[in-house]
C-alpha cells in the first residue's frame, strides 16, 4: 500500500477536526460573551454602546500582542480607547475564557 493515500486521508481527517474545533470554539465564545453580558454593549458589525467586534479586530490587526492586549482589556475594563463610555471589567473570567473571548473578537466574532 502506498503512503500517499494514507497521508491524504490523515490530512483530510485533520482538516475536518480543525474545522469542527473552530466552529465549537466560536460557539463557546459567543455563549460566553452572551453569559458575560458583552452582547448588551457590543455587536459584530455595528457600534452599540461600545465598538463593534469588527472595529476592535481592525484596530488590532497585525499586532503581535493583540490577543494578550484584548484579553487584558476584557479583564480590567476601561475607557478612552473607543470613547468615554467605560467597559466594565470581567475579573471573574478565567485566563482561558479571556483568551477565548479575545481570539473570537479578533477574528471578527464569527458565528461558526
């Protein structure tokens, strides 16, 4: 048996699992954003009380430390970056939850 079909099969399986994991992460992030009341002030593509997730993603595009910066901002809250309205802190979120939310926001808050 040739290695080529085996390698192609493994690559296809890996692609399926990574696509599924991405979809699950987006769903988990959206659920966490909802549970944490983020969606009361933020929307994907339009400004509500706070900036849209797409605006946040655009502002941090190309920044190597964007994930850590956004996660820290979610945890500590703050104001001034997008206007005078303060964003409340989320100090009770765990580090992995903060990073999940930050990655989701930086990806433009995809549904899947």
